[in-house]
């Protein structure tokens, strides 16, 4: 595999830093190539702005239009281009972060905001139909993605009936809306619960699971999200009435498989959050 | 009302800028006080780091511990303190943003990451039970929140069976996990669809809806999320078996009410995204 390891934690001496080191080491031991984007170490700028597109701040900024023009003209800012090139070089993306307020830290959200522009990860048209490709096909099709996140809350509270909401559905904007949207194959996330005070034995379990997940990544069954072109959606991109009939909500976008199978949970029983 | 209007768009000459101006104007016309946090204009730093807590970068950063210590010692960075004070002054928070990759822009995510620290918006203990308060009670209880977001996709595709996932559930990490968590009363979001090319008539409709929502905000029925202390969850914070029996997923955290009633949609039929 050619892996881009995208990592967003402020301190390398953290649980996240240790898991990152273990993960990259095991990949390299097994002959995989790994390139890293350590967003804090790079002092990554997460804020979309005029400077991304060499755009005149005196003019009104239409992000969609300007980003696509800059992509086509080669005038995207250097930091965005460098990251896009790393992503295009890779066949596998690992996205690692501590879950903050039930989503990625701002520095990571802004990696997607700034890279995933019109013509690159959205608005990529099918040459025959002229229709925008997404959800299974699109600008990043053919690549795999694994999300690795640490969560302060325990496994029960982020479970199928836990108070914080099922972590698989809480992560839907990232897994489905950001990674699956441009066509990446998304495997179930690895969630390390109880991350505030992980006991040594729990840490070892988490490392073991991470190693195993990385070494079986190429064969891992993806999350069975429905494809835009798979026949499940009608011409308005609404789920056909005979699929999940009568049901509503984001869970209907799974073609099959129960919630229990979608995510492996590990870690301790600490009730703290963040 | 004392309203904090939190706004995250890179250009004031945008649809978002126009809606913001209309919204603030109508509030002031009706005698409400409005303070604004225009994150782009403020050049808000969204990245949690050592500097937030006057923390030695040579030492390992434990965000949870350091943030709470800085809060208690009055050593939080000045920009965070100023925003927290605006929030504490207000009784109502309006959160306005263009939906980027199915979540808030990084600059806005980082407002929550940096402000909503341990002891302020999480880890606020009940003095009698010693238990952390959240979901209906907590550090920001007694305040209301309205989310106003513009979405490129049309209303059907972000609807209950639309390909992007029901927008109410896509916004769960913000509405439930960020605003309801520290105890704010969250009303249904106002979602302006088709935002890439909104026709003049659709814009007028959106402005009309925004004015109406703002002027009825104090009486608006909140989203019926379940409370931590309301008896629906067991001692492990898992939903009791007789609530939404046999069901799983984030929709079970609504005490009542259908998906159709949870969100008002407006705007055009454009299929573009972002």
C-alpha cells in the first residue's frame, strides 16, 4: 500500500502520538510506503480564504468557482497543492484524530475544506452523462480510507443506544459525506474509547487492534454505503420507495448490515468526555 | 433577547453575508440586543494549542487538564476569554455558516474546540451528585441556540430520504453533541438549500423565513432531544430498553416528533453541492 497518514493532535507525546507511531511502524515493517501529514507539526492553515486561490480580496469570493479555476490554472496555493499531491500519490488514507465535540479538530476539518474543492473531490463530471459523480464514484475513487479516532467517552455511551449517539452515525458527515462522497472506499472506523485514562492493558489491546486492522486493510469489507449509480436512488437522488421502505434518517443509506458490525470498539470504561 | 450572532463566511458580499445583515437588522428593529462574532473578520484562530493555556510547549499537553486549570486560574488566552464572555452575556446564540463537507467550516469548528473547555461546557459537575451534567443541564443551560446554514444541495437530497442524509441527523454532532450537550435549548435549524444559485424570489422567501424564525425564537418549540436527567437513560447512560424499544441509531435520542417536523427547509432546486 501507499499510505497517507493524516494526523491531527497537538502533542506527539499523547495517546494519539503513540498510536500513530505504532501504526506507521507496523506498516513500514510490512513493506508498505507511508507518507505523513502531521497537521500540527506542519502548522497547517485550516481556514479557506482568498489566498487559497490567488484571489483579489477586493472582489467577492465565490469559493466554488474560484477554487475550480485555481485548480485548472495551477494557481492553487502551494500548501494545498502539496497535500493534494500526497493524496493522489496514495492508494490508502488513514485519518487519525481525537474526537472533539463529536467531530474532527478544526485543523483537520480545514484540511478537507481546503483540499476537497470543486473539480477535485466534488463537481467531477461523468464524461458521458455530464452528471456530477459522487458516493462511490468521483475524483478519489479507487482509494481506501480508514478513520482512527480516540474518544473520551466509554464504549457504551457511544454505542448503538448510548447517550452520545451511535458513533457510526455521529461520524456520518466524515465517513459518508466527506470520504465516500468523492468515491473513496471507506472501511469501518477504529474507535478507541475511554481515551482520557487508558490503562496499560487497554492500550495494548488498542495497539493490537490497530496493527491487525492495518495489516488486513486491503481485504477489509467496506461500510456498505449505497452508491449514487447503483440504482438505489431515483433521478432526484432520493432513495427509491422499495429500499428501506417507510424508513427515514441516515441509517437508510446502508445497503445492508447491522449497526453492530459497522465499527469495532476498544478501550476503557472511563466516562469522561474529550 | 441578548443575541450572540456567530458567523463564519469568508466574504460579507455572499448570500450568507446578506442573510446575516437581514437577521441582525430585524432583531435590532424589534429591540433586541445583538453582539456579533464575525470569525473571518476577526481572523479567529481555530486551532487548539499550548498558547490557549499559557502552557509550556516543552511539556506534554493534556488538553482536558490544562484547559480547566487555565479557566480556573484566569490564564486562558485573551481571545478565548473574550468570546466566552460574549456567550455568557447572551441568552441566545445564532450559529450561521455555509455547510462545508456536511459540517461547519474549520474556523467555526475551532470556536467550539477552543471555547467549550472542561469546566465551562463539559465536566460541569452537579454539586449534589458529583456527576457531570450534560444534555439539557450543564454549563450553558438556560440559553437558546438556532443554527442557520446554507447548503448547495437541494432540499430533496438533504431530506429524510435524500442521498446526502437527512440534514437533521447530519447536523447531530453540532445540534446534539455541541449545543445540547452543555445544556443549551436547541430549536430546529433553518436550512437554506440550493444556495449556489438562489433565485431572487427564493432569496426573499429565505429572508422572510429567517425574520419569522428570529421573531418567534423565544416561543419556538425546541428539538425534543432526551435529557440526561430525564429518566430515559440508565445509570450507564444507555437508553432504557422501553424507550424506542429495539431501535438503534441517533434518531432514538428524540423523545418525540417526526423527522418532518424537526427542520424547516427553504431555497432552490439547484443540485450543486457546497
